[in-house]
C-alpha cells in the first residue's frame, strides 16, 4: 500500500510548493513557529482551489489545549468557515487539565464538523493512557490521529507509535509527525508499518531582519515548505511502499 504524505503549510507560497512537490494532503495553518494556529479566511479560500484534500487546523491560540466555553465557540465558528470555504476537513484537539483528551469538548467540535473529514492533532501526545485515547478517537469518528508518540520528535516515540498502531487495529489511521525528513522516515517505517506520514518539508529561507525583530514583527528564522523537499520525501515513501 502507498504511504500517504500530508504536508503542513502556513502561507500561500508553501501551499503551492507542497502541491507542486506531490503532497497527498495538506494541513493548512498559520503561525507554524507556534506549532500552528487556525489559518485565515483568505488562505482557506486560496487552498480550496487545491487539487488535493486540504484540512484546516482549528486552534485559536498558542499554548495548551484546555479550552474555555468562549474559545470553543470561536473554534466552532472556524469550523464553519472551513466548511464554507469548501475545504475537505479540519484538524482538532482538546485536553483536560491532566492531559487527557476532553471527551465533551471533542464531541462538541466533531458534531460541529459533521460532513467534514477530521484529524485528531497532537493534543494526543499529552495523554496519560494511549489505549484509552485511541478508543475515544475511534468512538468520536476521527479518521486519523497525528502523533509523535508522545516524544518531541517521532523518531523518539517509536514504542508509543507502535502501541497506538496496535490498539487502532485498522479502525483509525495513525499518522506520525514531528521531525520527520527524507533521511529518517525510513527508520520509522521499518519499525512501525504506518500508512500516513506528516511533515513540513521546509527549509530556512531567510533570517529576520534586525529591524523587524526589534519591532516585534518577526522572531527566529523564516521557514517555508520546499517543493524539492516534498519531492524527496515522496520519492523515499514511494520506494518504501514498493
């Protein structure tokens, strides 16, 4: 079976680079330097023209995933915006104070997402019990779980990725992400036979200017998805699928 490649992008140029490079699906975000936030309506509208499925991240702020009633209302409105734009799906997550999945909040958000595809994002990587979290994701009707195996990078989370894959038992896809490149993805797939991989396939394109940094308009190097990096990842995954 072909290993599918999802590429996360945070700007228009990265969106079209991912498509050019051969991504199978797009996770659409803003502010990737913060782990990704909800994309703007304009970026959603542009992405709706893509020839591959596009899922919008629904995350109203940086930080953790414990959301207030008002934040969940904003998230429902963002889900409605993704639907109105014509996107294929949304990427969701919500936690309780102890790191477990918030079943009530997720039920509310998945109900609001009826008719759209749904991915459970890396809020999963905070859970204390993998099996319990996988079962909840299945019960709520998620298509897949994006996870690094509760590690900073997926290569460090191989045992938990394998555990999630075993518990899933084909009922839900486990998609590995975080720190995966064409140079290390083979190591992961040799250990855990996943069928979906997630990455930014990005390169540093420019450092922020001192003036922009001083005014608070930029922080850290700027990274953009590279069509060539997407092609490299697609080529490696194709070889591993053969």
